[in-house]
C-alpha cells in the first residue's frame, strides 16, 4: 500500500510541477506523512523532488538567470539548514499538528488570495521570501509558494520563471537532503520506496510537460489545493484528538 500511494502521489506531483512551477513537494508530503514521521517524510520527499527538479532544470537550463537566483539560494539554504538542525528538539506531535495547519493555510492562500497578491521585485522582497521559504523547506520540504511569488515578479518570461524555480529546488534539495541524511533522518531501507517514487514522478513530468502546452494549470491547481486543505484538516484533527 505504501508503494502504491507514494507512486500515485509522485505521478500527480510530476504532472502538476510543469503546470505551476511547483507543487510536487506538497502532494508528496501529504502522502508521505501518512507513513513516516515529520523527520523522515521530508527527507524522502527531498530526494524524490531533487531528481525531478534536476531533470526540469536541465530542460530549462538555457533560461536560468543565475544573477536572479544566487542570493535567494544562499538565504534559502541557510534558513533551511538551521531548521533541519533544530528538528531533533521539536515535539513530533506538535510538528505534525503544525504541518496540518500549514497545509490548510497553504490551500486557503492559493484558493482565495494568490491571484490578488502582487509583489514588486526588490532586495527586501527577495530576502523575505527566501528566508520564509527556506524555513518552510527545512521543516516540511515545501518552499515553493513564496519563491513562486517572488520569481514571477522578477522573471522576464515563463521559461525563466520555471528554470529559476527548478534550479533553486535542485540545489537546495541536494544540500538539504545531504544534511538530513547526516542527521540520521534517511536510511538505506527507504531507498526502494524513494526509487519507485522517482520513476513515477518522472513519468508524471513527461505527462505534465505535454499537458502544459495545451492547458492552464489553474484547474489542476485548484483541485490539488482543495485536496491539500482537506488533508491538512484531517491531519490537524487527528493530532488534536490524540
């Protein structure tokens, strides 16, 4: 059952990523947190998403603007590593409840407010978005939403936006996964489920890349985040009732 659910989540995440520029980690964390605790789950997701972002980064390599992403990568990485190193001090019951609340807030933001929020590109905006995203990535491996808001504002076109996002995810997931493994949050016995999920997410990426040429990601995004919100509500309720 673990392999089936993880494989399906990875497939859906792979399809969503080319449509929106992010989202795979959100879908995968919802599935992975059902089987693993909040130290192990983000480690598995980081490895899976690193493979997917690496492929997408290569696909969009000609559009990556290093000047736009150098500082965000640095700030994002530092903040995420700080949180990863603090994970061992957190109560996993509380962390899981916070994850449920985080999913609900994320779903509400994208369903009701995202299109109304506009950001002016500036150094301050880049620092704030990178720091907040890095903290979220360190805790839950979900750092895409705020970075998407910033990169949309600074990118010259859609291809640059996607390329910048995927390069940032590839680099930061590599660094974060390495730190999680050093901290003991990833073990060799997790490789099979991660391997199956990587195959599925790359299959989803192949499908999503073709769909992105024909359709908007709005409908897919709404369906996904409704599911994310419900999952967050269930997760939070379960932790509060324990």
